[in-house]
C-alpha cells in the first residue's frame, strides 16, 4: 500500500472507533432531550 492509502485507512479506523464510543456513551438515551436536560450527560465532540 502507498503511504496515502495507509493514512486513509488509519483515519477510517479512527472514525470507526469514534462511532463505537458515541454508541457506547449514548446507550440508554432514547430522546434528544436526554442529552440536553442533564448537564452530567452532555457530550463534547472534538473535531
């Protein structure tokens, strides 16, 4: 693979890991307001 291919693959793996974490953190949430009502449940997403 070219270095560019490896970089793309690494980035895609990071995205997948982020999605899995979001799914884990939001487990049990049933409504958008579950995130907004309780300050303890507010999640910050880093860009």
